[in-house]
C-alpha cells in the first residue's frame, strides 16, 4: 500500500503515521491531486482489506490514487482523537475525505471529523453513501443527496458450481449475536433431521459475547443434534469461499438486515439461499427466483423451504444460477469506477460529473 509516510514507515507498522513534521508550515505543502483520506475504525491486527473502506482505499490506490486511512488505534476513546489529529495534520496530503458513519457513539466521532473537514474547507463524502436500495428508500425522506453505491464483492474469488446432486450440508455464516438469531438455524436443523437424519449444519462466525453462541449450543444439545452441528468459529476472509464451497444450502436467519455480504458470498458460490424476509433482503433477492424467503423467527417455514430444495433440484439450480447473476452486478469492476466518479465529482478543480444513476 503506497500511502505517503515520513521515513518510509511500513504500512504494517503504522497506518496513521503523519506526513507533516510538527514544525512544518502549512504553506510549504500542497494538496496531492486524486488523493483521499478515509476516516473510520480500522483496528489492527486485521489488514485493511478486512474493512469495507480499507478495501476501497487499497483498490483506489491500485488505480493511481494516493490514499490514507485513520485510525487503527485501539480503544474507543483513543481512536476518535487520533482521527481528528490525523485529519488536521495531514490536511495538505488529501483532496477529499470519506468518513465512515456507523451507529451509537461512532456518530459523535464522525461528526467531529466532519467539523474539522468543514473548518479546513475540505470536501467529504459520508459512507452513508447508501449500500442498498433498502437504505436508500428508508432514508430518502431525510436527505435528497444520497447516493447508491452497493457493498462490492470480488466475485472472481468465489468459484461457482451447481450442486448435482444437492447434498444435505447446511451453512450459516454470520456473527453470533441475537440480531442474527443463530438459534433459529439449529431449530431448523432439528425439524429437518426428524425426516432426514443425515443433514448437517456448519455455523461459521465470531462470538460477539452476548451469550448467543452459548444459547445456540445449548439448544442443539437439548434437541439432541449437537453432534450434527459444527462451530469452527471465525475464519479468515480469504478462507470464506472454501468453507462455502463445501456446503449445499445457505441459511440466513437474521431478525433485521441490510444487504449482507455473507448472503452475497453464498450466492456467488452457487449455494441456493433460504433467508428470513427482513430489512433489505427482498431488495437483494427475489423470492422464488434467486432465493426462498420465509418470515423471521419461523423455524417451521424455514425448514419447509430447505426440504423443498431437497425435493426440487431444478428449483435449487435455478436459484443458484440467478443468485450468481445477481451478485455479478456488485463486482468491484462495476462498483469501483462509480466510487472514482463520485470522488472526482467533489474534488475541487477536477471537473468530473456525477450521474445519480440508481
């Protein structure tokens, strides 16, 4: 990563090294064209490509942009201060900024960073650039200048293959948190194994510490199917395609959602998807065409949908093909040029035009 740093600091050593010495006058520096600062949370030891904005920074850099990111500092108090300091100290090293906006206390840090950028007269975009038609629809009443830029996927990394025959290995991929209702996946398996005792489930993802993982394990044991459920924990991003390729049907059990990358990854790999019909899911897939959708927290409906796929291989293959075709529209080759046009359109003196295509 060719982020400009003093003294040739390695990107692995410090993503936030300042490019301006404390005694250096601002008048000595000039803004670098086609340069962008990403302001958000990029905690180590994970690499930049683990974060959506970090991955974007790396890909922009491969296309000739100069990029910086802040902050990789640990701690919810230290990180916002570091963001503000770097936003100010590196002010002559970027032409435009992208500010990640999440929820809760993170709003305060994002607003503080935006205040610094306004004080500097720097253009910025909030990554509130909507990643889904769902968010765009829900937030249109709040602002008129929202831009739809979907969460991208490197589709070529996900080998597509149709399941012939469709075997009975279910895959669940998400963080263990009550929002994603992991217990539902085990309840679904319990119902299916009353008819087909060779069906198995792998549940991949980190433990978010709210007790959901323990509750899911207890439910599996209570239903007498704990030996049929595997919990490998979190896996590296690069290993996700390999894990998905071993499955046959993907379960998405969440109670609320936007445009989950895990579902997109499953579709890219050719897994037919059975998902709860919540939030942005029906904006991502069409029921009966690219996935089967069921009501939230309904183990009976979801287990019936899975059994239907087992009985209807033609339907399963149609969902898989349509799913792959759908996610190809989210490939980096499609999304990255739109990001470039957006950033160029707000960069002073660049003269680029942004088209608000949906």
